[in-house]
């Protein structure tokens, strides 16, 4: 299994501290696509990083709470929100830790490309699902195992890659409607190299009222 240091505050504080920008600063496309079709309400962004998704949601009428394990990342994200004149609630929390307090109830819970190791995946997804209000939506986007076939594109840690179907298997179908279980293609140009076709694991589920 991938080293546990990948899932610690220290790892992410150091990573954010070494770079002015770790991520692109643009909202993730699957969030934009699917959240645009929803009526704005309360949104929870787990693994918010530098805050691009949280800022986009707030700009589009959502009342946003954004969560991350890294205070360094959260401070950077808060700075972007201040620059945009937006109010967002920032929360320092570890999705995987024992004793993490419940997040509350939201009409949209989103987590974009947050690695979930196999031994913690069911519990982590359960915590995300528990934060969805009745009738609300859960959107989880991850790197698909197909991307492991492209050398140098993703970390060679196969256990951190999974399909949307594998995530959906942890949801009780009597409580959840699976709206989308897919592996859509898109193009990317990794590290300035040639353009390649990549896949995302996209799970969109709606809690039954």
C-alpha cells in the first residue's frame, strides 16, 4: 500500500509550502458540469486543496463549507476567496482519522480526486455520504485505473485507483439513487508532453428522500 505519509497533514503542508501553486486554480470540470444542473444550496467540498472548487461554488450561489487536512492549503484557499470577495467556511479536518466529527448536512457533497486507500475507503465514503441532506447529491470524482496504462501520467500506486462502480458498491441502494456511474474520457497534456486521453471515475448519487 502507498506510504501512510501521503495521508498526513505534514505531507500536504510541506507540499503546499514548497510551491506557490500546486493545482491549476481552475475548478474541476466534472464539478462544474454536474453542480451547474443543481439548485444552489449548502455545499461541502472535502479535500478542497487551494480552493478552486469552493470558490466556483460560492460564485454560483452555493453556501460553501470547505474541508482539508492541510492548514497551509486552507490558508491559501481562504486568500483566494478573500480576493474574490467571497465568504466560505473553512474547516481543518482529516476525513480518514478516528474521531473526526460529522460534517453536518448539505445539498451537495463533493470530493474531487481525493485518494482513498482501500482500508479506509468504505469509512471515508460513509462519512461523505452521511453529510448529504435528504434529497441531496454526492459527487465523487477519482482517477480511473485505466490511467495506470499511461506511463508517467499518474503515481504508480494501483491501490489508490478505483472505478465509480467500486465506490457505488458501498452505498445502500435503498437509500441512494445512482445517477451516474461512468468513466468519461478527456484529453490532457501531462507535464508539457504529448496530448493523451485520460479517464475519470465519476460517481453521482442522490439520497432518496
